[in-house]
């Protein structure tokens, strides 16, 4: 799903973040940002690296990993661990709260939103006094397509 904001807007967020951190505005960082913005959806660092190289963007694997870490710290990406030792990213800048469905057979990731989870979050904060700053809910299971394959 493509982000619901203008590229120049998120680019400015990155510029401000780089300035605050005393980091340079390199062309590679903005090429990576542009590609992530245009591709949308969930992705991992290795897939992103291959996509960039296939587009003729000459970046190192280390640059991709470091840039994803930077974008996460800037608040425009969120990292998810759907499986141990495998980080998947998606845009979190201006994103509505959403949860994930993860198929343990094919690895497909789907987003969904259920407003009842926000009510539960509010109740937890009232009950515990704990200030929730982020929420991550992942339902793991088998998607309908894989269920059909397994039956056959």
C-alpha cells in the first residue's frame, strides 16, 4: 500500500532529522527514501538492496541497513520481527494504527485495523498508569490460500 502523504513532506522530515543528528544529506539516502516511498508495502533490507541494485542505484548493503536504521530512528519507518532474526519494515509516518496478520506457511503479511484494540489500549493505560507509545499486534496463522493448498 502506497503511503498517504506527499514525498516532499516525508523528505523534509528526513532532512530535519539529519540536521538534528548532525548527519549529511547524501544522494543515496534520498534515493533509498524515494524507492521505499514508491514501492509501498512491507519489505526487508535484503529485498530492498536487490531492488535498488536492479534499478541501477549503486549502494552498498551496509548503506541500506544503516539508512533503514536511520529512517526508523527518524520515525518514518517501523520495524517488525515477524520471525526471529528477520526484520520487516513499513512506513509509520502518518500511518494509522494497524495490526498485522502473518502467514507462517508462505510469509504473507496483511494489515488490518480493529478499533476495539484502541479501546483495549486505553483501558490498559487507565488500569496500569502505563503510557503506551507504540503498539504492535501480530496474529500468526495460516492464510486462506495456504489452507486450501494444505487441504488438497
